[in-house]
């Protein structure tokens, strides 16, 4: 009986983790320590993985965006985190956050 209760607890925990992670919480927590003028593009990629998209402006600025789906119970939602980096590859500002 204890094995069945433990299995149910593990399944419930995994289901809850899928909900939280998919909604952008993982990206928000990983990016919470990003600091304009200090964080580099390499730092951001190391923390968040490869960006979903990169936009390059004529002035040398690059906007990197990371998109995540809404998770197990909100799969039709997408949450995005985007940051703008200057020509020197240092972060200038957050463009969007979930």
C-alpha cells in the first residue's frame, strides 16, 4: 500500500512541475539575475539555452528571444522572454518577460 501511495505522490509532483515549468517560470528564474551592462549574450545563452529567435538591427543591436509553451495544462499558450544586446554583446534591456 505504501508503494502505491508513493507512486501517486511522485506522479502528482511531476504533473505540477510540468505546469509550472512550461509557463515560463523556468525562464524567469534563470533570467532573474541578468543585469544590463553586465550580462553578456554568452551568459544568457548558457543560462537559457539556444534562443528561439534572434533579430539583428542595423545599429548592431541583437534581440534574443526564448519561447516556451504553456506546459501540460496550457499547451496552447506561449510565454516569451526577450533581451536586447548591444554591439559589444552586453545586455542593454529586457524586451519582454513572461
